[in-house]
C-alpha cells in the first residue's frame, strides 16, 4: 500500500490500537497472568452450531484458542491470557472479519463473577490508555465506565425488552431473533451491561448454576449496543461436554453444515481441569468502541478486500 492510502482517521485509530494492546498486556501482567502462544492450526475445532471454520489442509485454523488454553489449565497453569488471530469462515460485515484478533484469558479457582470484575478493570484501563477517563463516547452518546456496571439476567432482559418471556421465546424458537433485534441494541447504552445467566439450552461450554440448573453461568458484555465478550464458569465434566458437542453436531447435521470430529485430546484432559472461568473478548471491537469507529474496517491494517 502506497504512503497516503490510509485516511488520517484510520492512521490515528491504528496508533490508538497500539496503545490499547500495550495496556491490555500491562493489565494482565500486573494481575499475575502470563501470556501464552498456542498453535493457530489445529486438527479439529470445538463443534458449535453457528461457527464455521476455515480449512488449512486436513486441519483447520482455530476459531478460538480455547482448546489449547484449557488443556494448559489442566496441566497446571493457573492464570493465562493470549492475544491471537482467529478465523471464522464467511464472516464479513461492519462488525465482522473472517480473520480477526481475539483476547482470551482464563483463571483457575474462579467463576464468572471474577471475569466480570476483570472486564471492568480492563476496559477502564484500556480507555485511559487513549485518554478517556471515566466515560467513553459512542454514536453521539456518553457511556459511564466509572460507576457499578449493570448486571442483568437474560430472563429479566426478555421481560424488559423482548415482548415475551425467555421460556416462551425458547419454545417458539424466537430466542436468537429477539436477542439480536430487540435486546442487544438496547444494552450498555448509558453504562456497560453484563448480560448473565443464559438458559441452559444456550449454555455452550458453561457449567449450570448450582441450585438453578435451568440457567448456565455464562455472560456477555455489551457496551453501546455492541457485544464485546462472551464468558463462562467453565464446564469441566468431560461426559457432559461430550454430550453437548454431539448435540451441536446434530444441529449442524440438520442444517446441512459440515460436522466436525470431536476434540478427543481436549475431552481427555478436561477431567484434570480445576474449577475455572474463561472469557473471549474481541479486540478489534474494543478498539472500535474506544475510538468511536462505526466499522471494523477502520481499526485494522488491511481488510480482505484490500489484499
């Protein structure tokens, strides 16, 4: 790319991105985490209904580093984080790239509430790195980062914004549609929202809540209507995890999507994983949020169309 091809706003965003990534690393190092670097090319992915992977010969490019990072927890690491490239096939839009940057971190002897606290500290620190103190600006509005963040259950979100209860939405197969169209755009507008306690049917890799088995200890972080992170108190029961993987593959089969072999080495190691919590945060989206960019294209060095 010749000099001058980047608009000045994009140049400034990339400079801000460098400061944000530096602050992210400092935050985790100061909190006792070590940075790890796991392979990007793996034999099989975790089966997930709506994530299609990118082939790399007979293997795949990982859609997330979680398989290897969780195996590291099982082998004795206790606080780890990673900033890495991830790939998801055919994902493209103003908020999506088929190749993007992910931040993941994991804690042993912790649950999803510890990750909620991590998110508050991390986002405030990253905002300060680009000169934002206590609040950020998004699409003409101000979002307060300083006070307690909203913690809203999925059940309450459906009651407040969804036009029907969570259970009815699940029964009528409208859960995802209502979440995307009616609930998500209203989250994190005045202050960040931690949307927590997903129904067990949408528990993914999260463990079920003690005394409340109808919900899973999962949350997503929203700021300015933008989904930023997805977190779990991790499921460490290999039999239950195998059953969930098989259910995901059944969905993929019915939808005429590729069905993936199960990650057997991961499942074998899972029984040795201590109680843990883990989270994936989209770093490109975090930069978008902090520089008030409308498109993910404005915070990366190249888009696929520019290559």
